[in-house]
């Protein structure tokens, strides 16, 4: 089989090397198409994957996407792909429009969290829901990664098949077995050895909602609680101003983008994930694999992962007092933190990359079997 993997920008391809490797190991040919903003994994290039630069714009309403659509349609026709597997909203609109009249091409679409969800702004529903619902009829396999999206797609969309696969998978062992000198690591990032560390990982953007937790730290009024945030983004200057305004320069530390997340998880005591919107957050899964109790916003995706009271606590995204109370409970009870962390390590096994790859392999094989049956019936 000849397969094309499509994402809007090459940054998103970082989530799929193991998926693509699985397809290559089965004897398939796999190419990649995206707006190449960062280098593609060299391992995939060595395995023979060709990369096609398609100038998608992240804004789905950007007129440049029309030219990207035309380039993509020409590529798919010219290369005679059997399957096009698309990810990310803009690319997935273009793929399904391009393939809607191609009878020999099957379209897989993994939705990593629809922009419309319970509690989403009404404008999201008005703009995105009708488009996704209409395009679903040009989708052979619609893969959803959380239960809310799966239930909605099953009930309302017209895809030939709707499947639930819990995320892209994480390598749990990378986070479970980490040897680290915790005292030295804390010294490296200027945190006292006996401090209680809260940790968040995510872009510094409004959707990730770090602002609520910074305000929560101020309301805690506890000098020995430190809050680490790993990530970069457009709100960095604003957040630094808020931190200074609240007098939290010593307690709230913006660490920027990091390559040592698994080590930082091992020195943290509690993971905080207060997002307004998620599909199925990888950062939260990595924290669970590290054995951390988690306090998260009660939203789609987070609720697929965190069992309230058992693995941590769930709060409304903007509930400063709710987050404060949850932090205070866990800060005061080391035994509960340990038990919740162990619960999370058990639960996250269902999201291990090996299990996800088996599910994806099964989906592909089902399509291949059907294709072979169709070919046999035609030849007879």
C-alpha cells in the first residue's frame, strides 16, 4: 500500500514517527506532506519517506490554503496513494476536499480534538461544526481520541466508520524509569530542596490558562510552594508582569521550553493542568506516567485521563478557589499524593504507545481486507 501522512505544519509530525515506522515495517510506502517549518525526523528520511512541502496556513480561512489544496490534490493524483491519513484541522479540510471525487483513495482523519465541544464558545460551533459534519461524508475512517468527540461523531457525523483510539500514545517506560539526583536538579532550577513543587507543561497561551494557577498561588499565601511552568509562547511577557504584580517572582518560575521534562516531573510533587480546551493532553499523560497526582480542569480530554479523587482533583478552569482547595489538600497529605500517583501510573497503561499502535494497525488491516474483498468481487 502507498500511504500519505498529512499535517498542516511539520511540527505536528513529531507525534507520528512510531506510527509511520509501524506502517513501513509492514512493507508499505509512506510519504509526508506538510508546510515544512522544521526539519523532519531524519530516521523517517533514512527509511525512504519522501517529504512534500505543501504551503498550508494554520488559519483555515487564509486564502493561501486554496493554493495548498490544489497542490495537494495534484500530489495525491500524481503519486496514486491508496490511503491519505490526515491530521490537524486545516490540512484535513484540504485533504477531504481534494479526495472527495477520488474513488480509489481512502481517507483516514484523526481528529485531535474538535474545536466545538461542551462549553466551547458559540462561534466555534457556528464556524467549525457545520464544516466538520459536512466533510465527514468524505471520510472513510474518522479516528477520535476522546470519548466526547467519539460520542458526538458517532451520533451526528456521516463518516463511513468512526473509531475511538485514545491518543497518539506515549512511551510510558521513558517516564516511569528515570534515575535522577533530585537535590541537584532542584538546585539547577533554583528551588529549595524541601519546597513543594507544582508543575505545568504547555505553551504560554490563553488556552493553557496558566494565569489561573498563578492567581491561585497568590491566594495560597504559602512561601514554600513553588510553581514551575515549562513552555514558551505569546503570553510570556503578560505572565511575567502578572507574576511581578502579585509579588511571586521567587515562587513562580517560567522555565521556557525544556528537553528534560521527564526529569522535571520526577522532582515535582503535583502536576497542574488547567487548560480551557484539550483533545487528549500528552503533557498530562506524561505526568501520570511519572507517578504524579494531578489537578486538572474539568474539560473534555482531561476527564478521559483523571479520575476525580482517585488520580487527583478536577476543577472548573477559572475556579481559583477550587484549585486552591485541591492544592491545599494534596500539599498537606503526602500519603494521598503517593496513592494518587500510583493510581495514575496504573491507569495510563491503557495509553501506552504499544497499545495505540496495535489499535491503529487493526484499523488499517480492516481497510486493507475490505479493499482486497472489493478487488476480488470486481475481478469475479
